[in-house]
C-alpha cells in the first residue's frame, strides 16, 4: 500500500541525471577533452603534467589554435556553472511534483464536509479491518460483520458486513458490503445526499434505493472481462432516494432533465460521490448506467 511521501524510482533517476550530466560535462571540459587535445597538440610532457593551471593554459592555447571557432572554454565552463544548478533545482522540483499523493493520514470524521482530501483520508482510515470497524462505530454507523464468503477464485467477500438502517432506510434492507464501502457510502450519504436534499428540497432523506452490491460477475456482464468490483462487494449501485416530503427521485426518471431540481440533485450527489469513491459512473458514462450511479472503491480514478 502506498502512503504519502513516497518518492518514485523516476525521482531518483531525475536526481542522478543532472549530477551525472554535470560530472560528464566537467570531465569533458576539464579532463577528457584537455587530455585528448593536449596529447596531440602539446605532446606527452604537457598532457602528463600535474600542474592544472599550466595544463589549462597550454590546452587553451592549443584549442584556440586548432579550432578558433570553437566555443570558448570559459564560456562552456560558465554554462555548466549556470545550467547545472538550474537543472538540479528543476529536477528536485520535479521530484516534489512526482511524490505520489498516496493516502492522506489525517483523521476524517463523518461530520466533515467533503473536499479534495476526503477520498484519501477515508481510504487510509478504513484500510485495516479493525480501524475500519472502529471508524464506523465512532461514526455511529450500524454495521454487522458477516463471515467471509468465497464463492470462486474471483468472487469472494472478505471482512464484510451488513449496513443497517441508521435513520435512513436502505432498500433492499441490510445490503452486505465490505467495511470500507460501508464507510464510504455512509460518508457520502451524510455529506452529499443529505446536504443536497436539505439545500435543494428542504427535506430529509428517508430512504436510499439501490440495485445491489454483491454480484459474482465480470465488468458489464461481459464474458471474459475482468471481475467486477461487485464480485468483491466493493461497489454499490444507487437507483434513487426518497425524501421526507414524500418525493421520490430516481436516476432513471430524473437524470435526463438536468435543469430541473431533481436533475440538479442527482448531479450534486454524483459529484459528491466523486470525492469519496475511486470510480463513480452515472448515465453520463454509458447506457449501462442509465438507471443508477455505480459507486466503487478500488484502483483507478473515474468520475463521470
Ligand atoms: Zn455497479
């Protein structure tokens, strides 16, 4: 697992490159070139000299005599002196930018509004089974662990549990999912769905309608495709929500009208999901998602 602050191998190479280049240039200017040129122009007596200043002057004269249009050595040395530090600074700057964002270790509470750091912070907080369950307990999210289920090589549910009603119903009830998914769904529901419902409709969320979590199948039900995150109970398909004013909002019925309150609400909760999940797919992605939002934890990053 990658953590914040790790530097990539590329970064090490970036540091090596300018030093290697500087050494090579210095060698070329002060040693190798001088040796090869002085050996021919001045003979072994000078080329074997240990007097650096004398060798420099001798070689300088020979170099000018041989190639009057060549880059003056002082200028070449000056270029090395100026360019090398700049390259080193650029390389180090590049290293800073290549530090992988990794997982932000700062604690995250379920009461915190979503921002650009939410996904990484929640991922770190729930990366271990014990810490994940502790996070859910601290957040007052009822989660009942279930026994591991291994259906096949690719379909297995490890360290999962059922998400219970916590003032908001899930329909169908008690969906089984991994602990990190339960944490992500809970954070998203409170900080994106509840907030959007209150702001746009002045109502509370009473129910989350979903199309399921665990399903032993490949991606898009395509034979031969890689196993879906649903095969690990690590993705949830959200069909819509019901509000305290009796309103029912569904992706299938309301997504198409993005200007209507329902359409704006659905886009708000889709965008909020992108702050929590690695993969968030809506009807904007493809026809296979015309009636739900696919919220998935795992690798990669898709928000559409
Ligand atoms: Zn899905």
